C-alpha cells in the first residue's frame, strides 16, 4: 500500500508539472523513469522494460491506472479536450468489446 501512495504522489507531481504527460502515458512513464533513475536516458528501453522491478520502477500499467485515478479525482490534471474525447470513445468501444459486442478498437 505504501508503494502505491508513493507512486500516486510522484505521478500527481509529474502531471502537475508536465501537460504532455497528462495526454500520453508513454510520456508520463518516461518522465517517471527520469524522475526515479538518474541515468534513465542512458539505459536502453528494452532493458528498462525487462528489468523495471530490479531498477525500482513501477510497472507501466500501474502508472497508467494511477494517472486515470488521479485525473478522475482532480479535474485540473485532465488531458486536453481532444485526448479526453478520444479516451471516452475508446472506453465505450472497449466496454462493447468486453461484453462480446463488435467494436472498432
């Protein structure tokens, strides 16, 4: 639980500082890697992804879920309007898919 609270604090701080990170989880994850690891830019992406646990990095999906949770609680951290519209449409399409209905995903 403590790790999740720490992650939430870091993600919230990054979302406040970096508007691009609000729109793109990859940008957010890169900013988090740079925040957590002094030399993150020198480590190949494949190594970061394969060794994220041993490097002390959270999983990508945990960061994405944390971003969604924070944006639901703090509207000022939401992404741009086009990104919000795209995410809403994607969520609706995924719900149809999950229910076994056809969806354009």
